[in-house]
């Protein structure tokens, strides 16, 4: 409503990006229905002349001159992140997760704060990768080899880069990717849909991929 009330022109709308919080993210699936918007202005807007082509945004930000503390004030964001991370296919990582890690696949523009990590890679099928990251085996690894704060998973850079990933053969990546597609389709129709069966099928496939014995599977379970 606030965004609409600003009466932004097309030029100004190019600076306004969909902003997401943990409310839109669950394991695997993200709702496209963002409630918040971000004025995404880079450090070049430290030069106040850069805002002149965007009069309605300037008028809006001028109301908050006294409380904007960014190094790039009054019109630039504080240390903008590389915009390519927010665009297209990626995995969003919630850095603090109670009970179970949350890795979310998105293929649409998803702007988030530094309370999230963003994984983008062309080395693995990203749906395959999100299936590994959300699997019970990797949850077990993160709980025992990662970083915990009580029952909360602390998904900082170090535990993330140390996760033992397997670059599986293409057919295996495709099979797990297809399972993720099924989860996403169900969640698209109903975000509350029960995907337990599909997630258990993924777990079984991941156990086989990592060549776990029945005894080892019992320990993980």
C-alpha cells in the first residue's frame, strides 16, 4: 500500500525490488507473495545528484534524512550486496534455524538481508543440491560437525563450505531434482501440503548415494 501511494513512475519502479523475510521461506519452497519492498540504490547514490531522475523516491527518502545512518546516506543503501545473487535460480539459507536447517530453492528475484546466505552455482544442479542440503543425512552432519547454539543451527560460512557434497552422476542428480519438482508443485498449490513421503524418498536416495549401511542409517534416523 505504501509503495502504491508513492505513485512511482516506471523509471523509479526499476529501483524497487521484492524484499523477502523468513516468513516467505520454508524448506524447499518460497512464496512469491512478498509483503515488503526495497529501494535498491547502490553506493553511487552517495552522490546526491544520482537521485534527481527519481523525484518520488527522493521525496520519500527526504522524510527520513534525520534517521538514515548509511555510509551512503541519504539516498544509497549501506554496503549493497552483489545484485546477481538475488536474481534467478539460487538457494536461500537461513543462517539461524531452530530445530532443523532451512534451505529454500527459488528461481525468481528474491532480495534478502544479510541474515541469509545465498548459494548460486553452475557446478551442480541446484535442485539436486537443495535435496542434499535438506536431507536428514546433512541435517545429522550439521548437528554433529557444524555449529549449534543450543537446539538452533548456526549456518555460517564455515559449516556450509565444509558440508561433504557428492557431485553425483547426471541421472542421479536428475532423479533427486524431480523429487524436488514434485515438492515444489505441491507447495505451489498449497504451501501447507504434507510432503513427508517425498522427503523420506529423498532421504533414502541420499543414504544410497553416500553408501550408508543399515546400521549407519539407524544412527542418522
